[in-house]
C-alpha cells in the first residue's frame, strides 16, 4: 500500500514525534511505500509552554520527514489537501492528539478523499485532552466527521470517539484499540551502578523516577506528598524528577521543602534527549506515573523496554497496561494510596518478581500489532 502519515516528527521533539517516526519505519519494513509529512509550523511560539519545540537529535536516517503543514494557515491546509489528493495514497493517517490541529487535519482529509481512492484513518492518542478547552467542542467534531476509521491507543479513547460520534450524528465508523507499542530504539538496558555514575548520583540509594514533561494532570504534587508520608520509613529512597516544567516550578519547590524532602529529590528540569534515557531508567528501581487523568503514556512503554516495574494510577488506560501487583501497581489517584504501594514495593523487595513478569508481558506490545490494527480498520471501511 501507499501510505502518507501526517503528524509531528523531526525537527520537532517529543514522544509523539518519536512514535510517528517509529510507526512509519514499521510500515516500511513490511513492504509498504510510506511518506512521513510534518509541520512547517506546529505551534505558534506564544502558545508553546516549553523552552523549544525543536529536537537536538540529528535528522532521521530511515524516513526523512517532509515539512508541508502550517497549523495556522487555512490556505496551506487546502494546498496540502490537494497535494495528498494528487499523491493518491491508499491511506492517509492523521496523528491526532489535541483539538488545535482538528481544523487543519479535517480540511486536508476532506480534500484528499475527493480522488475517490484515499481512505483516512486517524491515529488518536487523546480524543478529549487532559487539559480541555472550548476548542474541543468547536473543532474536534469537524475532525471526527472527516475520518473513515480510527485506531486508538487505549479502550478509553475508543469510548470517547464513540461518544463524540453519538453527539454529532449517531453513525459508527470502524475503530479499534491497539495498545501503545514499546519504544525499542533507546539502546540496551544500563546497569544501575553504571547509570548512577553517568548521572553523578550515589549508586547506594534507592531511586524512583518521575520522567517526562511536568504538567498539572501528571500528579507530581500527589507523588511529593506521598513521599513525604513515608520518607522516614524508607531512608534510602530518593526521587528523581527528570523533565521540563510546563507550569510554575516554584510551587513544587515549596511543596518539596514543606515535606522535608529538599535533600531527597534530584531535579533535572530540562527536556531529556534520547541518548540519556537509558541513564535515568537504568538508575531507577521504579518508574512512577501518578497521573490524575490519562489515556495512555509513552513513558510506560519506555519502562517496558528497559524492564522497569511501574507505579501508575488507575486512570484512563494506564490500568489496562500495568497489571496491579504483578509488574507494579495501578493504585487510586491519591497520595495515601501511592504511599502505601511505595512502602509495599521497597519494604518487600518486589523488584525481581515484577521484572520477571515484565519480561514476559512486554512481548504483547510489538509494532507489527499496531500496523495490523490499521489494516484491519482500513479493510472494514471497504465493506
């Protein structure tokens, strides 16, 4: 098949860009002709909360992205739609994660399908954002109506798409859930001693890792309070926070100090490049994702790759992936529940058993299963 994958990728940074590049490579490895199209402008700078949108990584060697889409220019959307229509792919995959992009994706898809050949299949990370706005009600339905089928990364997102379809017309398109595959390109697992030396931290301590961009919905405040409850009972435990803050950092500093954790928290407030991931995950005994709301998370799949037990909160699709008391914990989203599971993990030395379970479970999350999901809904749309 000829496939155009439209979404964020290099020179933009982040987990979604990594996902799209890896998915395109998987399609290509299966013999499909794949093009990866990305943005000329992703976000206007005044809307972007971080330090930079751009990656410090070199240009991908496998599939070189083509920069075509300006997220703010309707005339550009029409031009890109005509480009897709002329290219006549069998499948156009729009990689959707927030309603800001819905008008652009929706118009491109509508124009592209006028060739009578192209079928539009959406890859949906989030249908309803973690931090909702009025744009979700105004723009998201326009995008949903333009698609012929959907692949979602969690069952909760499938339900969100079905709910939206019901509200705006009641029809049903083919859709399926295919769990987030494992990021498998970050290199071999690094031993704890080597990783700690690389990070300049003591190899004799226990470390839990909060990894990724810091936003309110990710629940770092709950984790800090939970740590404060058990700090005296687990004197060897330290918390590594590795990721750029997308909100007020000072309130977290104040909370850390109020909980008496100033000497127990290692803070790396920056976007962590790909080559450094194995250091942070190598040093950690437990990956902690105390989200208040969620669909799924790429951090979970990185933890799978490095075979690191996890503590997540049972929100969205996280509990679907992390089996409670088998590979880690899926607890209630509050500080007390998090504290109790941290105590269980470290006081009962669960790491070895949970790691063994992970090594078996990770086989379920292959990229070939994701591409099969696209082929399934594409063929269902032919009926």
